[in-house]
């Protein structure tokens, strides 16, 4: 083996170790090393080692007591030392992006956060090629170095796919999280708490990340964030499960705008609360059934919604007021979501800009029982 060659299997193992330790995605670390140096230890001009760091970049990051880094300037040429330092650099860049933008970055966005001068039209294709070239290294490395109770690091298949903290539930083969940092989410659609019937986490609309409690219809299986369907509740209701509440909210907005037709011609994107109650109660519903919705939405809304109140799909304040009232009624006892989560789902569905489902990170960040916060 030449002096500048690196054993890629060993390199991958160290990427897994340091990625798990720092909270960075090991496949991202491998992909960046592949992109920048093809995982070699040589230098090109002033850029050194597998991550092609300059001496100035190294000196700024090689010591960090919060992450137990204590390298010297002369250690820049050591590939394994570079992995440890670059993993922390990636984690810090991730945190900075999330703090500034209110969401987690994609692999491409994280790369540009670290190397802003390297934006190019070819970057997406080049980064994808690097990730594809290193994907086969991840699983064997994880199997070799992780304990049995540690979650295998995910692979990144799309540079535009977001990565962030959350909880992987193997029973559903799904990664549950929130798209808004610090937002509530459920990680167990089957959660029950017989000891406490008022545990909001056990309510069907909450534990399924489906705040509007939308029963399954085939159109939902093509929605972003679709995970599956609950069992029948005994009344013919099978509720759709989403991986994040924001995806469930976006599906609810789609229901109103497209399936109910409030956003299509000849309507102008507005509807009355009475019209919505008729739709929610279903064809052939009695007036008593319709009144259940009307009375609940009036109780939980501020300003109060009456049957003649008009709501515009394009107005965030009106939609937020309706959503709070409707979601609270569906859970029966409350609504744990942030306003930012509600508006995220509404605005991104309206603009047709919903992000791809986040890839699960190298470590699980559980949030307490079925629900959690998406902050690490």
C-alpha cells in the first residue's frame, strides 16, 4: 500500500465511531472524504488529508473540550485524527444551519455550510456519486464497531434529503421526527396508557402524527411521510400514520383544498365553517352529528368560529385558528403542536414545497415515551 493510500474499511469504521460520538452522519463523512480526496492522505496545494483541510481550518477545530478533541497542529496529516475533527466540524455546522434556518440541512446544504465557496451546478451530481460510491462501506463498518443496542447509521441516497434527530421505530420501519426543530412528534402509533385515559400521547390523532384524524383513503399512500394505517377502531375508522406531524398537517390542508374542493374552481379558496362541518361529518350525517363539530370548533377557537365564519386557505391566521380548534377537538383534550409546525405544514403544502422525509441520523434522539422533541 502506498504511503498516501488509506484502508477504506478501517476509515469507514472510524467514521462510524466518530459520527456516532459527535452526532454526525457517518455516511456523510465518508461521502465528503470521497468527494474531496477519493479518501487519500496526500495533499493538493494547501489542502491536506482525506478531507482536504487547510492548516488554518485544522488549527481552528483540532481542539474542542466539549467534544474531547485535543489534537495538535502537526496532527493534520493523520487520517484518523481528521475523521474525529471533521465529524465535530460537521456537527457544529449542522447545529448552526438548524439554528439559522429553523430546520435541518440536507447533505448538500450541510456541505455548502462547511464549504460555501464550492457551490457549483455539478455539486448535487458529484456529491451523490461520492455517497453512492461509499454506501457499501457503511453497514459492514457499523456491524464491526457498534454495540448490539446501538442503531445502525443510515445511508444518504439523495444529497437533497434532510438529516436530523428523531426516533427510528423498527416495528414500522420508519423514522419519526418533527420537521420544525423542537416540535412535538409521536414515535409510536400504537401507544396506549391504560393507567391514564387522559394521556394525550395515546390519542389517535396525536400518536399517528395525523392531527386532523384523517381516515385512510388511497390518495394518502402517495403522500410524503406516509407510514401506514392503524387497525380499525371498532367503528370502521382506520387512521393514516405519518412520520411527522407536519406531513399530517399538509395532508389535512390537501384534504380541504383538493379533496373537499375548497381550493379549486369554481370556489375562490374560501369556505364557511358550516360547509366544512358537513364535509367532516360525512355524507348523510345528521344535524346533531354536524353540530358536534360546529360546537367544538366554536369552543376551541379564538376568535370564535361560528357556522357563518369564512376561512380563506390563503390566510395563515385564519387557517391557524381553525387548525388549533379542529386538532384540539380531534384529540379530545388538547393539542401539543407548536404553531410553527402547523404553519410549516400549511405553507409548504400550499407552495408545493414539502421537503423529503428526513433520513434517520446515526444516533436515536428519543424524546420521552411516544412523543418527543426534534431538538438534539
